[in-house]
């Protein structure tokens, strides 16, 4: 795999989004307390890096800011943020402990590098990072006032 030049890790809660390039690239989100990654039990061992998500974007600044806005304000649509909220990840991984880093790439490289990072993670832990779980929206009937409804 290509040698990547990652930014440092930044706390999402205090991040100045202006420092993120509005360029293509790959990013990672982890849980860390006082800069120390929090281990996560996986199917094949413990992820000592605390990695929660591996993503890519053609505009890192917009995508990373969108993730943060979604989990705090529900304003943006971001699949990892939807998973974070749907499964109440904030109970185990509070927003104030989320950190992010990124690497800028060419538009053509982003999907390929993201796939390589996800494959490497899955080969090591036999699992994806927790927020890389895809949630499909479905119409699920629910019970209301004595009758079923599909909303």
C-alpha cells in the first residue's frame, strides 16, 4: 500500500475546521481520552488504536464537518454519524473523546486507498470498524393506538 502522510490527531470537539483541506482524501475517526486511544474489542482481538471509522471524501473539510454537525445538531446526512446515533455509540464513545486525522490524496486514489485500509483492518480483526457498519433505511411497521402503521 502507498505510504500515507497523515495529519496529526485532532479532537473533533475543539477542531477548527478551517485547517482541513477542501480536497479529496481519506480520514479516520477514533476514540481517545487525553490523547490515549481507547481499545475496542473486535472479533479477532483488541484494536488498541480505538479506530471507529475509515472514510473517504472528495472534500475532506465538508465531509468531516458534516459528521460533526450530524452527531451534534442532526443537520447533515453522514452514514457514520447515523450509525453513531442509531446505536447510541455516544454512551460508549462520547463526542468529546472523538478524534480525527486525514490524508490528502488524488480524487482517483481515495476510494482505492479507503478500500485497502478497510481490507487491512478486516483481515486483522475479522470485522469492520464499528461505524463502518452500513444501516439501510427500511419501513418498519410500528404499533400506534391499537393499530399498525407504516408511518
